[in-house]
């Protein structure tokens, strides 16, 4: 297929330019922000201010990564995209267990029930109440464009395996691409192999935060499966050696089509408009200079445009 599904509608992938591949653009009040108030990203004027700066730097698309019932607000996302001119992909799928109360429906529903909810987000529109209650109101023009799942630093639980199966069902049924959370790049290989076993199209599967794993040989094993990886910690390292740039130097020439980049700036203290730093523009200002210092500037187009276009476009659904 040739399109990407944004919160304002489908667009041909060729219309996508510079892309931030793992973002937190909108995080409205939810269980996660009650525990971590620093995650809250719902002040429309501040969000707009930061995004307009990115628009000036020609940013085209941001992949927002808060899935169901973890702070989504499709109405706010749509308004933000409309008023800034930046395309936004809003996901379906589900986040780490710790971001939901213990009695949450995610732990009760079957594989089929979760699949149906995720498919409805992609095909019929995201519930404006983000599945916070029994009333569900879908706006067919606000559809999800990606499916998210998350694992932790331990072997997958039965519940997580059920989520994997639901996510791959939805991917094959709807054609939507998959993005995952890994915790510090651990269990990335197990994620990739499980997706392969379940029959996902690995050209459209991207594993996040893998640069936080210090072992580049391990990352090579992950990439050898065919999945892509997302790096987002270049601005985080406090050490003289920047592990993200070191990984890029080691891996880019060997796997040029399987790496994308993002900010994952889930704390409002990273946003200039909230009085924080480095600001979301880091990736379009400092990062390119660091690539150039390492003679990696030829990969800029792949990291920011060509690879995201492929990964985040829809595949041909199996049921059609
Ligand atoms: Zn994230």
C-alpha cells in the first residue's frame, strides 16, 4: 500500500518529509500522569508553540506513541495537527502494564476482544473518551495509524503474549504498521523473533529505544531478523561518549534501511515551551551537526524520510 494514516486522514507516503519516529506530543490526564505528573502534555498553546518551531525547521510528521487509555486525546491531536501543519500519527494498541491500574480491562479482555477494539480505532475512529468509560464515541475522521505494544526487562508474560497475538491480528487484518516499546533495548531480539513467528510483515515493524542497549552486537542480531529499530537517546547521555552516535557509526553503513530516529520527549521538562530543555528541535539542529562530524550525513535522508515512509505505510490487509 502507498499511504500513511494520520489523525486528519490518509496521505500518500511520498508526501511525507522529515519524520520524528517516536514522540509524545499529546499526553492528557490518565493513570500514568497521576503517577508521573511530568508526563502531562495537554496545554494546547504550549504544544502548538513547540510544534510551530519544528514546522519552521520543515518537520513533516511525528509518530505519537501513547496507545489506548494512556493519555490519548484525538480531538486535541487533530486540532494541533490542523493548526501547525505537522502530520500526526496517533496509535492504537497498549502500553506497559505499569501505566494501567490493576483492575484495568486490558487484563480481562480476550485476544479477540482486544483485537476488535484496536481494529475499530484504525477503521472506525478513535473513541473521543479514549476508552475511559462505557460510552464510546468514534469520529470516523480521527483514525489510528499504528499499533503499539510494550515489554519490560523480563521474559514475556502470558498476558504480553496475548497482546502480541492481538497486535499481529490487527496488523494483518487492517494493514497498520507496528511500533513497540522495549525497556532499554532488552528483549528486542525476542520481540523480533516473536513477530516473525506470528507472521508480521517485518518491513513495517519498528522496535523503540534500542540505542539504550550498550551491546551493538546484540542490535545487529535484532536487525538481522529484518525489523527496524528506533534510536532516541542522543540528547540523553551525560557521559563523554555518546552511545547513540557510537551505535550509528557502527550500524548505519551495514543497516541503512532499518534505523529511524526520534526524541521520545515524554517529560514536559524536555520541551522549551514548558521552560525545559533541550527542546524538540534538538533532532533538527544539534543532531545533524553530530552526524556530519562523523561523516554520516549521507544517511540523513534515510533516517528521517525514506525509512519512516516505508515503515509507517500500511500493508495490504490479508482479508481483502
Ligand atoms: Zn515513548
